[in-house]
């Protein structure tokens, strides 16, 4: 960082001459020396870290009715009344052309490929859309979705610009022609203020470096587990339905049973895909919140550093003022 030569304001110099010892309640006008002034320094600063942002993943919950129906629909035994009612609701609700196409293209050998598709076929999409029209009792066989949340609730993206640091405090050149006592105090003050300004700059540089590091982490995508979660869910789905479809094919179940099993499979696959898209959205929201948290931490750190600098600069000025007051009281002033 390019350093400016630190000079305090012209007002500080005026302050050094205008305040009497009695006005300096925080300093003893006769208790300070140049050594005390030179000891003034900035304390070490502990930088604030960005607030953590949590993302709770979504979930797909298979209903007990749906789990039982899957086993019955693919098995060799007779269907229970509730499962048969569900199967009839599916075949009566789904468009016949779409249902037939889905039955032809969905089997134990094609499941993995179907689950890896980037988009549904026209028949699959029409078949899935028909689930919205199922009667309430049949809808109870379908899986339930728990959507992901960020920080315990839906999050809105927030952004903000980095605020500028306060401008360095400047003073005019040290006054010439004064006696040695006052000149020494003013020169010592100038050196101390320069030291404080330099250390403040170093601290601000560290705060900015931490901010950039936090931004990089927020934008890395390493904290987003949407792909990992979908992969795990699809693997379980593949394992479960590969057996169910193998049993369906072995037992040569009728069209109604095949359509109903398809409904359970595609409803669960669609739920997983819906959760996946929602988790991607949650990751985007979380990134925005992490960026905002990084900015908030930066601004808090800058305020803390500036406040620490001002406190020590004021302290140094007070000590210098007390020394000059002592110069006057000892007869050294003009």
C-alpha cells in the first residue's frame, strides 16, 4: 500500500496550543515525557470472521402406502384393495398414449439411463403431469417432499458494495521557529502518528486479504452438495426399482399394475429432481449470504481498526499537548 506522509490536521496543531492543562481531564500535564509519547502504538487486532451460513438439504419421503404398493404391484400375489384402487386411479387419470409409451420404455434395463437423462421425454412429462389430477386417496401413495432451507428459512440474495476507509488525517508541516521543547514534542508526535498510520494500513490490508479469502470460499461451490445428494438418492432409487421392475417382468403383471408401478417410480424420480433444483437454488442463495457475511465482517473489522487508530492518535495528541503545556509552565514557551 502506498503510504502518504502522515501529518495530523492543522487543527491538531492549533489544539496543541489552544487547550490548557486543566482541559485535559484524561492526562496529567506534568506526568508525561517524550518517551511516553513514543510508546503509543496500535494494539494487535483480532479480525472478525464472517458469520456461518447453513443449508439444510431437502428430502424425499416415501409413504408407507407407496412402499407397500410397490411390492404388491411387482409381486405374484393378489393386490390389496387399497393398492388396486390406486392402480385403477393411475390408469384412469394418465393419458393412454403417454402411459403406454412409458410402459414400453421403462424396464429394469433402462432405469439407469432414464435417471441420468437431462430432461424427460414428451411421454414421461405428460405421464408425470397427470399425477396432479389423481384423487386425494391415490395421492397419498406418492412421495412427500421436504424442501431445502438456508439459515432456517428461504433466503433472499443480498449484495453490497465495499465501503471506503476513512481518509488519512493530515496535518500541516511542523511549525518552525519554536523553542526546542515544543519542537521536540511536535516532531515526536509526527513520528508517532506516522507509525500509527502505517500500522493501521497493515491491519486494513490484512482485513482486506481475509475478505478476499472469504469471497473465494463463498464462490468456490465446494459447500454445495446438491450433486452429491442427487447422486446418492438416484443410486438408492436405481437399486430399489431395478428389483421391483425385475419382479414385475418375471411375474408378467398386467398393464394396470405396470402403469401404477411406473407412477410410483416416476413420482419418486421427479421428487428427487425437484429437490435437486431447489438445492441448487439454495446454494445460490447461500453464496449470496456468505458474500454478504464476508462484507459485513470486513466493514466491522475496518470500523474496529479505524476506531483503534483514532483512540491511539487522540492519546498521542493528548500526551504531546500535555508536554507542551509543561513547556509553558516551566517557562520554556513563548
